[in-house]
C-alpha cells in the first residue's frame, strides 16, 4: 500500500494507504517535472526521482538532474544537475545487490519544433543515451561503446543477470541509430539488435523484460513523427524469446492514434511471461504472449505509465 507516484509537472507524491490519501513531497525542489522513479531494492527508504518529463510534447518540461531521498521521501537532495540539466530522464534502474550502481536513460526535452520544451536551457543539447553511476547517483559516466549519443526512451535489466541490459533508442523524429541495443557486460559495450525488428521509419520505443522468463522481451515501436508531431502511429509490437537475438511481430494493432511519440508503454506481468500490457491512447492486454489482445483501457485515455504493486495489482 506504500506507493510513490510522480507527475509530469506535479512532483513526487506518496501514499501509505493504497492511494486513498496522498502527500506531496517535492514542492520545494527546483522543478516539479518528473520522468522516472526508482526505489532501492535493498533499502526502500532510498528513492530516486529523475527530473524532466521524457514525453516530448511542448509542455514536457526539461529536468534539473536527479532527486534522492534517504528517508522514504521526507527530505530530498538534488544530485547530477551538472550531468543532466536541460534534458529528461526516461528511466532509472538500480542494480539488485550493488545498489550504489544505477543506470539512467536520457533524452532531449521535447517539443515541436524539436527542443521547444527546453526553453533555451544551456544544457538542452547535452549528452543523451545510456549512463551509469557507481556512487549512488552523484557522478555519471555516459555509456558510448556501441550505444549512440541519441534519445534513449527506455531501459530494462535482465532480473536474473544484472549484467544484461537493454536500451531503447527512439528519437521521435526518426534516426538511423534508432533501435534496441543489448549489453552483456553491465553496460561497458553494446550491440544493436536486428533479427526481425523494423529498420525504417522507427520512432519512440518502449521495452520490458519478463520477470519470470528473462529471455522473453516485449517492445512497442511507434512510427517516426514529422516536425509538427503528426504521423506517430503504432509501427508494431514485437516479442523476442531468446534474449533479443530474433524478434517476431505481434498484432497489437493501432493503440496510439498519431501520438506514439507521446504515449508509449510496455509492462509484463510479474507472474506470467505470457501476460503483457501495452499502452498508448488505450491500454491492451494479451494473456498468450501477444497472439491476441483485449482492450482494458482505464477510466481516462492517454496512458504514460503502468506498474505492479507488491501484491501484483496493476496500477
């Protein structure tokens, strides 16, 4: 019943009663635009919030680094402002045992034209892609051996082997570097995956690894959009059963309207590798590894995040 939830422009909030009541935690911090949250798996009093909304709209404001709390959200410090200010953090992943090791995926601030949401921040065109920290988020190293300096829209870790990582590079306007990358050495080197993944007109990408079968990976890929944000329909859903070596297309349909650059989510059930949710304008669910889908849209469309709580309930 203890959740942390972050708003695109509302900061971090906490509930201790499963969502009945909420407390705002970061109103005093330099920005309330949040793109990522992570809870330390060993010491859950340690919470990280990556700032900057990585959803690419004109109102998706840039970030100012990372917020870290050591006391369950009661107080926060701002870290990594020099590394990431002016850009957005799309995902933070914490190593399951060595929790001083963090990974982050970083994007430009959004907007049409590109970077409009960065509002001229001097760090707007700074380094993007995948980053690693070995001191709890204070200092960061850009991971450049095979991973491009390009918008990294998602990041995932093999839960059975934390040295295996997957990064989704998905510049929304399209880029030759766009695609899914894999590291087998904790991020030191990366290889771009192919084997059935689309090679043309690729825009934003989201990925997730099945907790009960880490060889199973799902991806939702949108078409590249034009300079005004049009054309970003669903390019397709994809599944790998062999750790990304080969991929098959799965018939998820068109769930993002023309907003795949804005609405793009994949989450796999913690109890079944065959149960996967993909979300955009609508939410759809498959219980047979993507062969068939049903619509399970929540009371409001435009879906940016899905998660499972400690008891397995879908949020």
